[in-house]
C-alpha cells in the first residue's frame, strides 16, 4: 500500500478539510439523536452511535461513536444493498438482525441510503439501544434465553421503514403493538430517523459543493491515510505470538460452568499486520450470551486499538491491517440461528476486549492494558413497573447509575466511569434527580468504593456501589452481571480489582445475594445494591510513586492499611497532616519484596 | 464632555476603550500585570487618555460609566488558584463532582489519568438528610452531625463552603438551615447554596456551579473591592459595572454576591459588539462573531437579534473539565490563532495546532526564538503582513526566519515554501470553519444567511476564505477589531435573570401553579428593577422563557413565551406550536400528537445603559478609489495560481465610501485586512470595512 499510495494525487489539504467535514456531520447526527430522544438509555446515557458508510459498504467516518456499535456497520450496509436492489432516495431501513450484521436485537439500526447525482454514494447510519424491543421478559439483555424464540425480540432483517421520506405505517404499527411503552419507542425512532436524515442533507450538500468525483477520490485517499497510520504504529511493535484466556462467570441454571474464552494474537511488524484468532472457542450455547458476528469482530478490534495510538482514525482503511478470524457456530464467532445474541454487546464482549488488551501486556512491561470492570450490575438494570404519581403510567428503561472501574495502563491509573470495556467510557451517567423525576424510584446512595481498584504501579479505577428501590408500587429489575467470581485481572505484577456483587435488601434488614442473572421484583421499601468491579492494576505496587499513594490515601481512594500492607508506604502518626515516613517506607517496601521470595 | 470607559483584562493585554456620546474615541493597550491588576488597567486607560489629549485623572473625573471585564475568574478556575473550598452534599452521594456526567472524547484512549474533581474528596462532606422528587422530607436534617462537620471545617482553614443537596430545588429547607448554621459557626467564610444560586434540575451541573461560585468568592470579591478603592483614589466617583457571562453587565455589588457570573466576563461581550456593529450598519439580525487572538479563536452567534446562550459551558475541556452549570453566552473557544504551530503527523497529514507558540517564544518571525512554523509565519511568507509595518510599525518581523522554519515541512510535502504556507493557512482556516459550523450548522442555523463580524488582531488575515467556505457573502471587520470585547461593553445592557424549576405538562396544564411561579420570578425582577430605578435607570424590558421537552424526552429546548404569561388555553396552544417549530428546526422532526413538558422557567430583566448614538464619519461620504501606499507580492492559492501584486493601503488614508478591490491589503495600527481576489472591501459610513464576496 504505502508503496503505491493512491492518495499522492489527492491534495492533502483537501483531505484534511473533507475528513473534518465528515466527522462534523457525524457529530451533528449524534447531537440530534441525543437531544431529541425519549428514553434515558439513549438521551441521557448516550447508548447509541452514528456513522457514515460508503455506498459500497465501507465504514468511513465515526467521530466519537462507540466502537461496539459502528465497527461492523459495513455488514449491515451490505445486507441493505443485497436485499434491496430497488434502493432509492427517500428510503430508510430498520435493521436489528444479529444474523445479518447487527450487533444485538436491542440495537435498532436505521440506514438511510444517500444519493448524489443519482448514485448511492453513502449510507447514513444511526444505531440506538432501545429501552425495550418486545422481549419475552422486560429486559433488552435476556441472558437466560435458550434461543431467539425464548428471547422473543421482534427481529427486522433490514426492513424498509420509510419510502419517499414517509413511514411505512405497517412496520410502525407492528412495533407499537409489541414494544413496551410504545410512545417512548416511537419518540426514539423519530429522533433516530431525524439524525439519519440530517446526515443525508449534509452529505448531499457536501457532494453539491465538491462534486461526486472528488468525494470518491477523497474516500480512497482517506482509507489509505488511515492505513498508513496503523502501519506505522504496528511497525513500532515487537513481533509476537500471544495467547490469553479468560472466562465469563457461570450463570446458575443457564451456563453452570461459565464460558471459557481464548484469544490468540499474532503481531507481525514486518508485514504490518495484527491477527486475532478466535476460532478455538466453544460452539454457540443455549443462552443469550453468544456474540453476533459484528460484536465478535468489533470487540476484538477494540482490544487491539486500545493498545495503539488513539489518534489513528478508525475506518475501513485501519481495519485492513487488523484481521479477526472467526468460525461459524462459535460463541465468539458467527452465530448459528436460532441461538440467541441478546447480550452480545456486553458480557462475553467485555471479556473479549479485556482478554485482547491484556494479551498485549504479554509483550512486556510498557505494553497493553490491565482488565476493566465486566459487571453490568443492578445499577445498569432494565427496570419496569407502573408510576402511581402519574396515573399508573407504565415505564421501562435501562438505568445508568454505575461507575465501572477502568483498567490501569503503563502510564496512568484506571478511568473512573469506564462503565464496561465495550462502553469505553463514552456513555453518559444518569442524573439521580432526573431518574427520580421520570421513574418512581429512590436512590439511597451512589459512591465509589475504597480499596476496590487493583493495586499496581498504576492503580485500577475504583468500582461503584449504588443502592436504589421502588416507591409506591413494585418494580421489576433485570440484569446479567458478570465479574462476580472472576475479577478484572491486573497485569505485569499489578493486582486484580475486586469482584462485583448484587444484593436484594429486604425491608426486614435481610440481604439476598444474586449471582449471574437478576430478575427480581422489589416491593416499596425494598432496595437492590449493586457493586461493580474495580479495574486491574498495572505493574508492581511496590514501584508506585509514593506521592501517588499519599494522594490516594488523602483522597480516600485507598485506606491507610492498604497503603501500608500492599504498597509499603508508611505514614507518620500525626492526626492533622498526612505525611509519609520515608525511611519506614523504604524498609517496608524491602521487607514486602523479600517476603515474596 | 462626559466619557464612558470599558476595560477588558486579558491574559496578555489589557484593553481600554473610551467613548463619548458620539461613539468610540480611543483604544488604549497595556500589558496585563497579573500581580498588580490595577497597574495594567491604569496604563491602558492612560494610553487611551493620551490619544484624546487628557491624563488619567482628568479622564476619570470626566467619566460617568466604567465597565470592567476580566478573564481572571476563568483563569483562576483553569489554573486551580481559587479559594480552599469545602463541599457539603447529601449523605450517600459524596462523589457527584468526581463522576461529573460521564462521557469522553476518544474511545481508545485509556492511558490518561482521570481528572481530579473541582473540590477534592477530602474536603467533601456528607450531610445526613434527604428530600424526594416531590419535595417531601425522606430523612430530616441531622443537626448534630452538621455541627460536627462545621467544627471540623473550622480546623481546616476553609475559605469557602459550597452546599448542594439533592432536590433542594423542590424544597430548600435543609439548604437554608445549613446556610444559617454555617454563617453562625464559620463567620467570614464565603458560602453558596445551590438552590439560591442556580435552581436547576440535575445534581451535577447544580453542584458544579455552586462549587465554582463559592471558590471564586474570596479572590474575586477582594479583587473587585480593590478595584473600587483604586478607582476612587484615582478620582472616579461613578458607578462601576462588570461584564457578566450572561452577555450583559451587572453592578459591582451584585457581582460580589455571585462571582460565577465573572466566568467569560470579557469574551461574552464580543457577540454584543458584533450585534451592535451589524445593527449600526443595517446588516441584519443574524450575526456570526469571531475573535481571533494569538492562541484562541472564539466564536459566538446572534440569532434574530438575540445573542445565543448555552447551559453547556465546560471550563478546562469537554467532559473532563468542570461544567459551569449556568446559562452563559455561548462562546466556543478552540486552540487556533496566529501562534498555532503547523506539523506533520506520521501519516503525512498536515496539522495546525492545538499547540501554540504563544507570546513567548512567539512565531518565528517575532525573532523571540520560535523554531516551529506558525500561522503568523505563513501569513508573512504569503505577503499578507508587512515586516516593517506590523502593529503600525511598533514591531519588526523577521521574514527570513519565517521561511527557514517552514523548510522542513515543505521538503516533506514536496511543495514550495509559498505553497506550504498556503497549506498551513488553509488547514488553520479549516479548524476555524469547523468551529463556526459547530455553533451554526450543528444548531440548525444556516451561516449563509448571516453577516460575519470578525474581531481580534489576526482576524483580517484569513477571514475572507473562511467566509467563502461557509458560503457567507458578507464580512464586517470593525476598525476597532483588535478590542472587540471591550468595545462590546459599550453597547451592553444591564441584565438580571431569575429562574425556577416547576414541572407542568400541556396535556393537563396547571395554570395556577405556573402563574404562581412566574409571579415569584416577576417579583424578584421587581426588586432588581426598583434598585436600578433608584440609580436613575429607565427603559426596562422583560422577557419570559421556558425550557421544555416532549413528554418523556430528557433534554429541554428553550422557547420564548412570545405572548407573556400563560393564562388561557390559547396561550398554551401558542407555546405548543412554538415548541413544535423549534424542535423541527433543530432536530428535523416534530411529534405533533405529543404533549409538552415544561421544566424550568426563566425571566430576564434588561435595562439599557445610557449610550450615545454612533455618528457616521464626519469627513463626509465619498465614492471613489483611494490612493495606495504601494504594493507587494502576495499568494492566494486556488483563487490565483500565480502570485499577484496586491495594492497596500493604510487605513488612515481611507474614507467612508472608499472601495478597495482585491487583491489588496489594508493595514491598520492594530490589525490587517487581506482583501482576497474576487472580493471588495468598502469603508462604511461609520468607518468600518464591509467585505463582499463575489
């Protein structure tokens, strides 16, 4: 590629201009969807993404989109072309089919083909996680579903939902009949179609300004540029073959032994290729945890890109240099119908990101990342019920009241608010007041947990504890938290973070632990407590800068006890000011190192 | 002769603008002295006074309006030099300022530390109490625990206390009681209560604004009081006004109560200036205003005669900084300006900024040791700047140095030095175009229908190609462009706002409750109005607005209550229709069957300051082509493949009505206007430059 750079002919200045314009269009689409949507999962937590795909189905522009949503959109654009040769201006397609390129059924994807001079030049895409999709139980994450029939989602295999810019009302009626709180769904649909149409208008204007020929040449040059960037980056890596394993924790009665996952990684700096092989993994399982093909690709890709320069653009040009090998009928591969992919974007997906990014740490100190929180606890459950404050109105929505400890890196502590590895810290948090206004709940507490981040030269971010419950009427809470047995692992001498835990707190003061799959009804006066995982640490805790440990104690991220026993940092006994006893610290660190043998 | 003086204290320069009843008379400039604020103020005023034949005391004695603007509060926040502040929060929720609202810009960037909260955790305290969404007390305030916390604060050398309790907007009883207890136990310690400062739904923005306000009180109150004393000692006896983030001015006593309004003081005046110039020249009510400095490029917007406001102002970076949490003039800043550095990334793409050569070492051509090419260096290479007449000849530029630092990039791009300089300016333009699009196109505003007003010393170098790319046919460059914000203060009004949260749905509109809320807001404004009337102000006007959303939506849109109070079904129907229209304009769709939820009510009082009418130039109006001082070779890229001879004019030679056709360069003492080929610049009746793009 770099030997025959086709973009040499393309003006590098215009390249910068047009790439900026493309990202600006994606941002405008994103803003439209965020501000106009109804459900908190979209409008407050930003669990959606927009992107632009070329007419021939290659991912072009993503701006700040979530990788889990957009890497793989090319599969959906291909499906649109193949299924609808009569594609025309004014069309829009609803696609949530995980066997046809979508992530998971809860992600309703709207595809709008954009025509310039009569040619299908781009596709504007808006994908949003719905508050409900008509599943058999009130959740969009049905981990216990044995197959798609038990899951119960309405599946739209790239179905035309607008023609000539007008709704195909049959499809709208189908959705309204089956999806819980249909007005909420319809409002979210309107916001998404608005976003895609705004993308369409802007792309048409861009083509009018620059001409179709120039835009086509730009697309080729932009892919080549991204490829050159990733090539440069891979050439800086040492050659390596790495293998890493992890395990999704058991779900009693569903996957009693958990799901082992293996990632094989080959870095070839000479050929400038990174190869991720996921074929040596179990067959599809009778549960909702199977990866869709899009998720198997994009979560492996995310694990790799988390270890490269974040400034590299992420498009089809980048992906030429990262190959993800999959096989059919595999839990992290190509799903075989009718296995369910209800939870494809998170649980096993999170394990895949973690296993891939921490495999890079196997190159040696200074490379890769530790692991991040894998639990979508009750703090991110789908809750539903009736609101007695507003005439017994039905409600259903996914909460975003977690934190999710981020992994430590070779040069920084973990990111608070990671949520989960596939969330990548991009999602917004719910406002407690707004949740309490919209839904009849009371949040009792929400805080970071001391000593929960994995110790290390760089520390994993702490996990979060949230306690909430229903007011006035019962409420159903559904979630599938992983990470309750196997915590996020530290790397290169770093310690593991803490495990997750969910407890139902009864009115009489008793507590019941829930493992793997939460599907409970709480009465008013009852609460549920979710604790997500702290992130894994990176490097030896005894090498952590003393000033960082001091700040951790002062800011209560860690206890004095952990500072002394794990980091070997000893403080003077003075109530007023916290000061390090340097001599005692040197000694303690030597003693702790010696005790390891 | 009575004068009005405005001051804008920036990071590098302090500007002073002196006006009288006929308009702006002089612009004074001096270096800002961060240690002795008044030294810079005094020197800038003295500079301006000298230009109109006065000394400082004479001028101040003959002045009756003094308006102060400063970036000091913003800088104190960004550089963490505010007061030692404690935060009191509802028990169970100690981490509101840590979490912020989530979100981050780069998905794959996991190797950066999480930013510290505005108030450190060890100075955040949990207060046992709880109120629910309807204002009921779930857990009473634990006064014994409060006493213990306040005792602890007394030992911690705290200078300010911020209090933000959940749902204090629905029932402020616990916050009020805390305020009393703090005043009693910690006399002399500044305190801000969230419901009193900023009664908005959502705990993070409210807590953040409360913490920022409290933390600014000791420093900014002291600074403003010192300014009062210094001015009095220099012979000034009139009112002191301060420019506020809301785009108006406030009396200094009011600012001392709520110093958060000092954030963006200064830059918030740029759109006020832009609007005034556009109105003066009859150029319409839709204005895009840019202000190009050495390191930052600020953009703001006037829509239908109204300066655009936002509630999403971040200090120190989107998501990772601190949310102002209050409405303010929507001024967006990007790191781009004359000092922005050009570089090639390892994919071979040319990038400009966000790094800047700043004032030191400055661009290479300043001769201060700058070794990397900047936008100013590129402008010099292209012939836009005269090395011998920069800043009216006050500073010589080193053209050879500018070419030298551009050589490595030119070699890697395989381009000539001039083409490289063109590429640098083009990419810099692109960053600015994107910033303008963010605030226009992204907000559903078509820039092509607006006038572009360009301010800042460096604006004239590249504003015309930027306008061309945005499809904007007309650009106004005020002759006073280099002090746009300080000029804006002369056109500003006194503005006071009052707001309250009260839920109401148009499906079942609670007329009595909403009317009671608006009554309360009106009474609050009545109080402001009486105080202002006592100072002799007249001509008050009021507006009402509501932040509303479709049932079930999360985010609100602000809609003006065109008909005032909502007392009949017809009033509500009009609001509903106005909301649909606004929603469709911004988001491309409307949902006509859905009721509207009203969340936050807002009332605004405006009192115009006495101001003279700007007079057209006294030299009469002529329609001709003036004589040029000479010409030089300049490069314009796609507009003209070969270098062209551009006529060079000095602004002082030009008279209203004069017309300059590109390629040409107009040099003013504090700014330079490059008239590109295919463009005409005309001197307006008021002496500004109106450029028209063919």
